[in-house]
């Protein structure tokens, strides 16, 4: 016993040190990414932008009007590249994104993997909000997106959500992220999730009715939407 206790403490200390090294490496990698200036004005107003080929080539120019729903068509690889370029996760050498006003707006990105942190459901529904909405408002929007079963199962808004949404279904974490877009008043929503749940009947219509943001659907199974603009990702000559 006298020998085993120090060895156990040493093992615990080593585990904590290893965890710290991993966390440090992730943080340094995150801090190495280029920073972006985020807009502070026009909170809640839809964002318009243009994606063009970089000079000297001007082979492509795609206009995304503010407040519209745009459905992109193309290969899975091209759809993912365009979505990640628009939200700033990738910086390809051949494309540039120009937002109206110059500053990057408030963006909600629904990708193939969940953007969910370990913590309360309330926290995950309001990540990025300038001012946290009331519980009444949070429950109203969450219910509108079909999250009542998850709320009941987790024990309310204070219920704990596991890291990477391990205790949520795929459909539930997608609905959490769409409800978050409404609660945080996103100016631009980009959906790049090939899973069927992202194209569930009525889900995008619900988002459009609750939010005036520009919505970009970069997924092969995008639902048919009235008044949506459809853009092909094939290069287009410029005037």
C-alpha cells in the first residue's frame, strides 16, 4: 500500500500532464489561424456577398444576394470546398469571398460534424449570442425546431449535453444548431451537412420563417424550396 499510493498519484499526474500537452497543441494550432474582422453593425441583418476567382483569373463570379436562400449544385467535394470557403474555415488560393461592408458577418455553419460543447443544453442553444435570451424564448425556438423530446430526455435546458453531442441524435444536434442560428440572430447560415436529417421536410422552411438571414445550402440532398436561387459551381465566364 505504501508503494502503490505514490505510484497511483504519479500516474494521475502523468495523465493530467498528457491532457495538458494535447490541449496546448490544439490551442496553439487554433491561434495560428488567421484572424478575421467581424462586423458589429447591422446585427441581425442578412449578409450579401460575392465569391470570385482571384486575380489574374476571373473565370468565376457568384453573387449571393442578402436575405435569399441559395441552393448550390455540384460535386460533394466542390460543395464542401465552397461552404468552408464562405465561412472562412478554408482559404483556397483560387477563390476569395467579398462581403458587403467588408467585415465578416455573424455566421452559423452547420457542417458534417456537430459544433457542440460539453455543458447545458441552454448553453449550446445560445453559443455566440450577444445577450442570452430568456428561457421562455429559448424553449419557444427549441420547440419550433422539434427539440421537445431532447429537452424532456435531458431534463430541461439545464440538462447536460455530452462533448461532440454524443448523447444527441444526428437530427437533434442539427436542430440545436439551426435553433442557435435563430437565437443568435445570424446574418448568414451555411449548411454543409450531407445527412438526410438536414433536409428533413419543413426544417429549412422553419429556419426561413424565423430568421431573415441569407441561407446557403451546400448539400446534395437539398430540399425543393420555393423562391430559392440555384447556382451551379461550374466556373462561369465573367462579362
